[in-house]
């Protein structure tokens, strides 16, 4: 059991239910929402439980599940469970708490505990996506709660 329990909101998308048990047999899992049958399990994500929820974003020909572990933010192909990209982003407490905010091929992440925030650009590659850090700042260091994108501006 994680130190602060489980706090994610499971994500239902069509007939799929995505959940992050963060266990040895699978960090991120996709289940059939009606039967509970396991559709795929991903064991490639490093780190322990993060206290955020996944979001879905279509980019680069993939419908991506974007979320975080204690050490990384990552994108997974929502159909196959394949890890498409990961970006090391760990704060001093090893607790990623805030959901990613996505727009087109950009991913904004923030974490709290002095880590600040940054903006990534996802660039298609032969193995999935490469991440390019466009900027970072200590000014928005969102801890709990969310960040909202509205009319091209981030609020948090």
C-alpha cells in the first residue's frame, strides 16, 4: 500500500478502464470496463506510486494515456500498452501529484516541493516519441489540485 493510499481517479475511455496499481506485476493497467478482463499491463514504468490521474491525448498517430510515477511522466499507447515516451521529473519528496496538461503535441507538467514546472514537446521517433524540454520555471510549483489551460493560458 502506498504511503498516502491510492488517490487517482480511474479513467474510463470507451470500453476501457485505465488504472494505476503501481505494482510489481504492472504499473499501468487497462481493463475491460464491463467484464474486468485485463486487456494489457505495462511493467516498463520506473518508480513508485504517484498521486495523480491519467489523461488521454491524441498526438502523433497514437491515442496516448499520459500520467506519472514518482520519478517520471510518461505516455503509453492506450490500445497496446506500449510505453511511447518518459521524462524524468522527480521532486525532493518523490511525489508527483498534479495531472499533466496537454495541448497538441505539448505536455505541461508541474509537481510541487520546489520542483517547479516545465513544458515538453513530443516529437515522433522510430520507437515512439522523443521529448524536448522547451522551458522550465520555478514560478508555478503546483502541489495539490490542478492546472487549467484556458484560451492559450495556463492557470494553477
